[in-house]
C-alpha cells in the first residue's frame, strides 16, 4: 500500500475506532485492529494528538459549509426561512454516527474538539442569527446595544433542540423520526413564535418608534 493510501486507511479506521471507544482508546489497539504494527501509525502521525487533530479536520471542518454564513445573513429572505434551510442542510451533514459520538466523547475528555466546533457555531450561526433577528424586528443594532446572554441562549436552545435528536439516535440509541424535514421546520417555527416577542423585551424599543 502506498504511503498516502496507508495514511488514509489509518485515518478512516481511527474515526470509526474513536467513535466506538472514545479517546481513551489506545493507538496500540487501533494498530492491532488494522493488522499493522504500532510504529506504522507513528510513521504517518507523530502522536495520538496529531491523529485526533486530523480526525477533527476530516469529521468536523470538512462538513462545515462555507455557504451557511452568507445564507444566515441574506436579508432578501425572512430569517425563519433562512434558518429552516440552514438546519435542514445541517442535519444532512452532521447527523452521522461517527460525527455525533466523537463529538460527545470529546466533550468528556481533554481533547477540545467540542469546544472548538461550538465556537464556530457561535461565531457563524448563533450570534449572526441574533443580529438578524434584531434587524428583522427593527430593534437596536449591536453597536447600540451589545448582544446579551439571554438573546444568544434563545438561539442555543433552538440549536440544542435539533441536535438532541442526533444524541437520542446515536448515543442513547432510541427511536427517532426517519424523516426530519417537518421536525426541523416545526422546531424553527416554534422558536420564532416565542422569540419575536421575547426579543423585544430583551433589547429595548424598536428603532422605528419612540420609547
């Protein structure tokens, strides 16, 4: 097997291995599972941490779509429509056995895959969505009134509600709907029913009317 092919094979198997065993799984076990020597892994990956970093790049960064941030900021469409499209696409990309289980295992260990990934979600989805909700409701911008924790937590609540379906499916292994389109649409619609009213009380008077 060529070096590049061997490296790819190790990475592919490491993803499955860590999804099953968590990051406590040893590279020696991984080598035995693949039928290769332990040293063969370290010819391609200088450390277990380097291997985990490649897992992060493959499983998480490669699935994040560059089109999502512009979608959320596209003011030619209602925000509810934008977020519905985002979450429909999101579940297609991340509702995956290995993705979800590695995400959970990382959150329980010192490897900061979960924290780094959630920082991307916060930066490219949660905070921009808060800004767009203010704009849609005619509320003061963040230059006038900074985002509050209560605003961002409302959007984290929506994100968590949708992602919890994946936790139930791949971690708890309990039944979940096979077709998630309506479930996602309902979650986003339900969020907006409350958020439009709550946000007004959190931010202050509308830009379009006196206080």
